[in-house]
C-alpha cells in the first residue's frame, strides 16, 4: 500500500513565524502535491513537483514556497505565517504510470492554526 | 473550463442499504480520468475508485461501483450494503490533459450519514 506521511496532524503557530510542513512518500512517486482545504472553497492546489528539485506553482502559491531535495520528501514552507493561512493542508503523491491516469494518494492532513 | 458538480450536499442511508452519490463533470478533452475519494471526520483523503474515459466497463472495487454514463457526463458512485463506517464526506474528482499541473479538480463533496 502507498504510504504518504505528513509530519504533524495538528500544528499551532504564531503570526509571522516561518512554518515547515513535511511530507514523505514511500512509493518512489515522481509527482507530489500540496493542497489546502477550506470550507466552501474545496481543495486548492498550492504547489506541485514532478521531479527532484522541480516545482511548479498551483492555483494559490502566494505566501508559500516548497522544497524537494529528495524524491520521497516534499516540504511546504509558510515564509511568514498569517491568520488567513489557517487551514487543513493535504499532501499527495502519484506516478505517471502507463495505462491511464493514476490516483493521487493523500496523507492524513495537517490542521494548521495560525494565532 | 473543467468542472465537477456534486449536487447533494448531504444524504442519509439506512445501514445495509445501497446509496448513489451523484457526480457530473465537464471537460472538452476526450481523455480524462474520474476518481472518488472518501474523507472521514479524521481528515485523511482515501482513494476509492477510478474510471478512465476510454474504459468500456464500469469500474468496481468491492462494495463500490461507478455508474459511468459518458454521453451524460456523469460518474455516480454506488455504495452497496452501507456500513456505519461509510459515514464520511465523499468527493468526486477529475484529471484531464488540459491542465499542465497534473492537479485533480474536485467537486464540493457530499456528506453521507449511515443510520443504524
């Protein structure tokens, strides 16, 4: 089974702090994603990466950056946390396997509160 | 633009009965994939079932099946013999080739409550 592990289930930080959310997958997937999920807005893509050291902006990259130094690890960084970044953050990964589109497999999510 | 529509914000079903969760989609790409995910209150997003646009048969996975009607652009999830543990949010999602980000487009979800 695919395992995507996010470093924290719950996190509380203060405004202005630099926040790191870590995600590790164990299936050698090329693609990794960070989404945020908010009531009424659904899931929105923040950043994705299709290879080591490669990153692409998603729909809402402002205020975030990412790092992918190793294939299995994809980090989301809040450069200077603000209260409007309080949200549920979901990491996902998948592969570009042949024969159709491959499902994204998600971690357990991190509920981040910025005070 | 690609879009997923789930018109049922909430549904009830009696334990052991079957339930259908609706999903319609919109894309101009003839090649696409449709996915259903389950999200319990604990928050994790669990992949349930996949249907490719060129698949001839409707997808099945245990108690889950997908009623795929291509001409109507619908991909409804059918859960047979509902269990209490099926109570959760259910999301329909799509991916096609028109978006270079590889992202999934999600619907707004349906909250299912299974009654004992």
